[in-house]
């Protein structure tokens, strides 16, 4: 079809889909230097870091400029209640299914005690 493939690996260790896709990709972008990806001939491999939404980047920049930026400021900037506990759940490409199932099963109990940010 002639459509170039671009792969972005955000984990330190590449998942199965990206290991396979990297073989045919025109460009392989990574968050880390050594992910173990083997790229095909003629492909470009470049470390680009982990793309973050602008609100998170602004918080990081503010924190770097002034370490007094508080948890309250960060929670409010992300639309969270700074007076409640915050639980952030992430799953990697290899363990995401089991993490998602566990969070789904525990959702009611988790939400009784905290705000949950579940990144899938």
C-alpha cells in the first residue's frame, strides 16, 4: 500500500507489537536509549522521549522553576480535588490486561477512598 509505518515505544523494554512493527517501520521513535528494538534496513531510530499532554509539561516546567509548586497546584491543574487522595494506575504493554481487570474489579472500593487516574 506504500503507507510508511512509524512506531513509538514508550517503555524501557519493547512490547511484542512494537518489536514486530519495528521490522517494517520507516521510523522507530523511543522514549529510552536502549529498548532492544531491532529496526529494519533503511529505518531511522531516534530517541524522542515520552510525549506528554501540555498541562503536564507546564506542571513539570513550573516545578523546575520553583520547587514550591505544591501538590494542590498540580492537582487543580489536572482537574482533580487537591483535598482527596489521588491514585494513579498505569500498566505496561505486557501487563496492561491484568492491571485493567484488577482496577475494574476494585473500582468501587478505590473510588470510596480516592480519585483514580487510570492510564491505559
